[in-house]
């Protein structure tokens, strides 16, 4: 698929079919996350792949936003392995995990999968429920699968502000 088509046409799927995600498509998505850039190449991300009913029960107990996805990627980062920027007010954890997640989301669209970026949950509660290490912070969940028959993007999906409203030359 042409990259401009991928970025223009992907949308947040909020109703998935029961069709499983093929292993080769999942591998391509995970590889896209693996090669994503990170500050100082620290690669502090950790991706957890959820595909079991018992794991879904845990996730569904913390968020209502799995939308029946047959695969959920839990995107976390190691707080002990981040780069702290000058001024010491920010570090690379959130941004690097977001870059990794975005790469995977776009790779999913390129592989013909639908996805939804989920952050409607308490990250500490989710991490505890899933038994993640204490040094890791969950940034988001990425629902993966195929949209349910007849599901379409939300009506406002394709509405975008003109560049003049979002870009300023300095």
C-alpha cells in the first residue's frame, strides 16, 4: 500500500470481527515497532502481546475499550532506561513508546489490519492487573484485528483543520 494512503485512510476501529490476526501480519507489526527510532537508541519499549481469553478478561476488567479485538498489544517502557533531557523536566520514555506504537499502528494498516489506540484506562492499575514489572509504565494499548462487517470510521474522522490553522512558520 502507498504510504500516503496508509496515513490518510487508517482509522480507529471500535468494533472488531472475530477473525484472528495472521502470525505473519503480527510479526510485521512487531518488527515495525522494533526498528522504530528511540532517543540515544535506548530501545526502552516493551511490547506485550495479548491473545488469550484469560488475558482479555484482565484487560476488559480495567478498560471497556478492547472492542472485541482478537489481539491487543500492550506498549510499555522501562522507566529505569530513559534519556533525561536538558532541564531534567522530560525524559524519552513516553515519546519513544509513542513512536514505537505509531510505527506499529501504521504497519498494521499497511498489512491490512485495523487498529485502535487505547489510553482510556489507569496505567498503574492495568500494569498491576497484568503483572508487569514495577519498573515499566504502560503508555497505551493497541487493539489489532479486522473491522466488523459494516463498521465505518466515526463521522468526524476525515475532518481535518487546514494547515494554516495547525502550522506556523517562525
